C-alpha cells in the first residue's frame, strides 16, 4: 500500500476553502488558531510513518484526551468502572446535562463531559499526583517526553467552565462523585489542555491498533479486553451526536476534539491523526472527517 501517495492525493483534493464551519470560539485561545492549518499523519503496524502539512505542529487536543483518562481508569478499576459510567451512545451534545437524573448520576458514556468528569473523579481519588501521572502515561505511550499541558488553555477552560462545574456538582448531589469538586475540575481542565501534534497522537494511539502494546517495545499497557472495550466506545461514542455519521462515512473507531483534531485506528493496520481547526455544527473537524473518509475509501481499509 502506497500510503504516502494516498496522503498526497488527499492533500491535493481537500482544502480549508471548501468547508463552511467555524473555529471553536468558546475560549479566546482556541479562536486565535489559524483556520488554514491542515495536517495528517499515518503510523503503520510495520512502524512506517507517512504525513503531510502541519502534522508536527502542536494543537489543543481537547476531548481526544478523554481516551487517555479512560485508559488510566481502566488500568486502575478494570470492569468495576462500568458501575460508575455507562457505555451507550448519548445522541446528545458533548456538554449535555440531560439523561443524568433518571440514571442516578451515571453518565451515558466516558466520552461526554459528564462521563469524563466521573473518570476524573476516579483518577483524583486513586492517584497521588493525577496531573503528573497523566503526563507520565501519555509521554510513555507516545515515547515522547516533551508532551505537556498548555497552561493558557487550562486557565481559559477554568474561566469558562461553569457548565463542567455544574455537571460535577449535579452528579455529586446524585451520589456518583466521591472527591471534592475543585480537584476534579482542576484535573479535567488540564486534561482538556494537553497539546500534541498529529504525529504524536498517531504514535500514542498505536496501542489501540496493537492490542494494548507499545509497538516498538511490545510492553503491554492495556489488556486486549480493555482495548476491545475502548475501541468499541470510540466507534459508538467518539463523536458525540455525530458518532453514527462518522461511522457511516469513515468506518473506524476514533475520537475528536474541539481543537479540530481527530484520531482513528484500524486494528492491526494503522493509527491516523488529522488536524484542521474548522468545526462543523456538531463540534467535529469538518475537513478532518472528509480526509478520513478519503483515507478509508482510497486504502479500502475500514473496519467494515
Ligand atoms: N473543553 C471542552 C469542555 O469541557 C470539551 C472539549 C471537547 O473537545 N469537546 O467543554
């Protein structure tokens, strides 16, 4: 498979000029990002790398990081985790407060904000230094010690994060939050602020395409069962109320963030990350989705 010529075709065919959405503006830091940015990186099971454009530039990965925190919680809690968070697609926007009350504060899945906040509660409760351990985890699976938080983004998340604070309070009132609100949201705002490039994301997500093992060292980070569960959650819940559309167009498990990044994996074949900050009305990268649709069509490699 000539991945590089397929990526070159995608880069030639698609342009930010052809999409009509807008860059995220709920915090000033994200609104400042250049809408013309476009990069893509494929990391294959045979350890080859292919890319184009702004694939090595750092951007705010936002909700893509919810896959990292879920992975850490699964390593700690195993299957007990599912008492605290459900595994059903929500069909609601990412920051929805609905569907919580009649399920006793148990969020529909770990990738909506409510679910990621319950996961944050678990990590804050169980880990001595959760923010550092998050960085250690992401640096380890990416094999890159330069990865860090963007503290300006974290501060902006905090200054606008009333809805997330409300979600934690509401779930605490319903009995599904153990720790105090402040350390949970502090962890969550930092989680959202992780800055990574497409290259780093493709490298990190290779564990989900490689049955839970780091490709270069063969070290097991997650059990094959945990990886199966995380991949199926990415397939059904990775794109908020557009998970069906992503599955229909692209046919891979994946996760998006409002910074315009999308990561997806093909078990045993490749991991891929794409970045274009212009979002559609569901909060997913408009050009990123098109690029991934072209990738699975031109390679013939989706999971279906
Ligand atoms: N930081 C956003 C929030 O918590 C979520 C980011 C995302 O990518 N959906 O509201």
